[in-house]
C-alpha cells in the first residue's frame, strides 16, 4: 500500500508516521513560503470550511482579484477590434497573455497558437466542427473518431458532430490502448493520409488516473494506433483536469489539440478557456461560420469571404472576453508567487492525496470490513500515474453502499464540500461501479438523470463521492475529512439497535390532550409504494379552490401538554389499538425557513394552510435563503394577525415590525425569483423590512412574497391524478402540507437519547425534536411509522391525498430554538430506519 503500512481500525493515521514510512521523499507545502500564512492571507473565506472539490473548480487567492481589479481601475481597456489608444492597449495585453500561456506550457508561438474559447467544452466542439473529417466513399472507408471510454461528456459529445458527417465513432478501453502500446500496432499503409482523431484525457476527471503522455508521440508516429485502420492519426489531449495541478510540457508531448479551462487552474475567471492548436495542423482545419473580427474581406451581397491569416483571429468569432483574458495575467503572477510553480503544486497535492488514500484504506469496522470502497486504477504510488483525486463510496459494516447523497448531506453538516454523482464521465462511472448499459437505461426509466440525488436504485449505486485537492489545500483539510468519515461510520459501530417501543408509553397524547385534538381517519393500502419511506409525508387537499378551516379546540399550549405526559421518557410501541388517530398540533411557517407559528384553528386556502410559506428571505443576489446557509433564520418569529391583515415579525434584540399580508396592487412591482428550481413571481415587501433583516443578519437581505395571482404547480401527483387537477403551491418545496407522526419521532428520540455519550436523559426533548421536521400537521394515536402506509387522510369533512415521502435534508440537524447544529439527528434517522438513503424536504 502506498505510503507504507497503516493502523487498521478507527484510528486516524498520523501524518508523521505516514511520511516516515514512505519509500520516496514527500513534499508538503512550498518551502520557505508558509502554507498556513497563505491560507489566512489569501483564502480567509475558507475559515471553518473544508473545500475538497478542486477538480470541479479551484479557488482564487485574494491578491489575484485585488491585482486584477486595480489593473482595471488604473487602465482603460477598449475593444481590441478598434484602432484607438485604449484598444491598442487591450490588443497588446491580450497578445502578451497568449505568450504567457504558451510559456506556461513550455512552448511558443512557433509551435502552437492559442484560440480563446468559452471553456474546454467549447474548445472540444470547435475541434469536432473544424477537423478535416472524410466521409466514407468509393475510395476509402472514411475517418475514424476514437475516444477513451474514460472521457468527459464533452468529449463523448463530439460524436454527434461526426455522426452527422457519417464518420464512425469508436470508444476504446484504456486496456485496449495499452495492449496496442505493447504490440506496437501500426496501420499497413504508411502513405495513406486519411485523417483520424484519437482523444484521451491526460487525467481522468472521475478517478484521477493519469494516462501516459507518451501515447501522444506513439500515436502520431504510427507506432501505436487506437485501432488498425490505414491513415494518419492526430491526437487531442484533454488536459483540463490534468493541468489544474500539474505541469504540461508541450515541447516534449506535442499533442495536436489541447483544450483548457482556466478556472480549473486559477479559480478565476470562469467561462474562459482555450484551444492550443499545433501550428502544423492548423492549416487543415475547416471553418464554415465566420463572425466579427475573423474576416480579411467579405461581400455582403455575394458569397465572397477571405479569412484572416492568424489562426486565432480566424477562429475567435466576435469580440473575445478581453477583460477576462487580461485577468489571466494576474492568475499566472499569483500562482507563481504563492507556490513557485506547477511542479511544486503537483508534489504538494499528490502528498495530500496519497496520505488520504492510505488513511482511508486503513479504516476498518470491528468485523474487519472496509469503511470505504475506492475506485482507482492505481495504488497512488506516484504523481506520474495518479492525480490528487480520490473517488469512493462509503460502506456499512455489512459491505452495503451508503448512497452518495446521504454522504454529501452529512459532509455539509461538517462544512465539508465534496462532489457526488458520475462527474460527467459515464464511461468511468459504469466501469468502476459495474453499471451495465441496460442498467443506465433502467435508471433513466426509474427517474434518475445525471446530476440528481437519486443515489441508489434497487440497492445499486448510481454514482459515488469524489474529493480532490488544490494548491491551497492543507493537511488539516485532509484530516478533517478523515475525521468526518470516522465520526460518520465508526463512532457508534459497536452499538446495538434499540428495541422497538412498547404499548402505552408515549407517542399517544395524554387523555386530556386527546380531548383537544381533532380526530382523523386514514385509508391504508396494503401494497403502498411508500412502505420504505421516511417518517414524514407530503399531503395535499382535494379542495384546491375552497377556503375551509381546520381547528383544534380548545387551544392548549404545547409545552403544557408535553409536561402532562410523564411516560414520555420511557420506551413504548404503539400498536394502533390505542384509540382514535388524532391531530395534536397545527403549525404554519409564514416565512420560508423561519420559525413556526402555532395555531389551533386556521383557514385552508388554495395552496394549503393560508399564508404558509408565502414569504421568503433572499440575499443581495436575490437567492432564496434557507437554514442550510443561514441557520439563524429559525430565530425570526412571524405572527399573523388575520383581523388586522398584518404579519408581525419578532427577533431577539430587534423591535417588532409589521408587514401587510397582501400587496398593494397599484404600487407593487412584480419580480422573478426561483424556488426549488421553479420560477415564481414575487414582490418586494419594502425597504423597512429589508433594513430590519439586514441588521439582524449583518448582511443585505430582502423579504419577498409570492404574488397572489401567480400559480405554481406541484411536480408530484398522486396515482391516477390528472395534470389538470395538480395542486398549486406556495413557496414550499414539494407539497401543500407536511405531516409527521409523534410515535415515529418518539422512536427517533429514544435512540438519540440512548446514544448520548454523557448519559443525559433529555438531550432531545420531544417538542424540540418535532420542531426540527417543520411539519404542518402533527398526528398521534398510531404506531410508529404507520404513516408510511397511508394513502389518504380525512379530517372532519376534509380529505387529503398522501403524495409520499418528502425528501429529508440537513435542516433536521438544526435546533429550531437556538439555531445550533447537531449532526446526530440526520445520521440516527438513517441508521434507525435501516435506510439506504435519507430523504430531504
């Protein structure tokens, strides 16, 4: 194992021990440059955050942005297509940056040209459209496009262009290319100039595997061919992932095409990339469309067009993003100043990856089972074969995979940022996770699409977890991640599951409480599709246009009720024979993610409980805030006064403020906002409440309300429900109502309190725990988790359809009275219900 032997079990591998046992010297940091000082000075925004998604996007240092903005403030940069002084400055600066890019890759304008693009994807598309493909005909079988199966989606997508030209696309496995390398397979006709293109990544964005750069020369020389066909092979090296942490010497490895994305290297600017084109190949490229700045001359009335001679000018349609190009100069300066160069970054990041890999491999459950399954084609022996990327799935003690979505949500509770899914690399994902082509199709039919959080289907993973290191990553980052894995999986691995609750000991309200509750009846379905659902459900009423009222009589403070149930501390199981099922509490949440407003009787409107989640707090960019980003939202308490038609908002240390319940139609300006990927029409509730919120949070905020005449339709529908009868929603996530069952929460409470290492009896009081789920309807008089089998609920004359489980997120870890986080709730809910995933609201 890389880095020497490591202790087995739950012990964190000491870095000193790892370094001392390494067969080769390990580099950490940047010599006399203090990594700790760099982090504090340049990346102070990372305080308290462990950022491990550098393969997705690395981070820019503060000095880079400061230097760039000073440049913009001190100079006038005009359009480089003009001829004035400011335009000449822009042109010359852009050309200097081109030289700097080529210098970074150890080459010059004699060998390569730099074509600026919107990113590596745009660069790949350019090659697909401009390559001199030859369609099959009487004289030849046509060109071939070969790409490594372990390729980014943007590479695989090139085949749509080749297919339109009737050019054959052929995916090849890494082992097949290595076999060709060993055999030295070559085409039989060396004089044939039929152009073919071979594309492969210098580094897999899935696993971090580094493929030999020597393939470039072998393929171009004809000593190795991806497939045995006559013709001349050109090589596209997808370097986007590789060059983020490693030097690339194009004077040695002269690929024909090299696409790049600069944010992978510098963190800023985004939306800017380049295609480095070998000048020997450039004359072969074909171009159809021409845009501004690319023509030496053309006629508007005739088909006459002469392109500019420069490769860059020919292919850079329109005005390039010249200010972003100028920003690259400051990126190069900062990277060199902070690290001393890419070779240092390569060694530093690999040391962190090798240490983390070794420590992960050493983690074992008491039964000897591994805690993680790592997907890799190397053993992290050297940075020549492995980049600073680790791809894995977490396992339970029986070897079952824990869904990546659950791991991601748990990581976020520790403020650890990882990447999950298939990482736009289906080929590598299929290979490492054993997903067949047929399974991909079935997963799509089951509703799974790339980028969602459907992590397990029939117990099989649809993706994995990836961590990656950048030049500013530290040993503390790696160890914080490892401690998180240990805490998540090994802190209670010796514990035994708690027995189920027993009859008569809470979950049911007391006798006096039952008298105050509203009786409810439910219909069961013996083969409910939600029988493996979590503890709370989304429901909708079938009276979308009727205003009714549901109530509890007489009102009784919940605190009093809970105090009257002495058996609440004991264990118990509710067998369903304890009397009528009842509603014990009603809550609405006027402002999304803010505190609950408890009522005993309330009108039902077309979107659920009247005014439930009708308002939301947004940041200075208009983005909706939730407790996941701003836990203190729960400390804001709204009260609705229906007779006065106002909402009074209170918070500790703030004077109460009133907001009208309805907008003034004549003066209201409607704006567009987004909630749960849905567009909604909202209006701003005014400067006074915006200032109030901004003072409370310490940063600019606004209060928006959903426009009363805007209709937002639910995506979820009950079985056999027509599209025309779909429920309309307020600013909720999925359903008009959320329901939770007291006995189910009780079972969770008992497990949480029993697992308290300090032996506290009331670590999670029932009232506090229920509040974390932010449900509208609290029920009792049932068995724990009986609600998972319900299809319909009746409350008096009202009927509610159960839509199914609501997806549960990290907000259940936030104490709604204090805003403090406790990761145990989320984790225990998953463990106690033997879930392969935890759902989110």
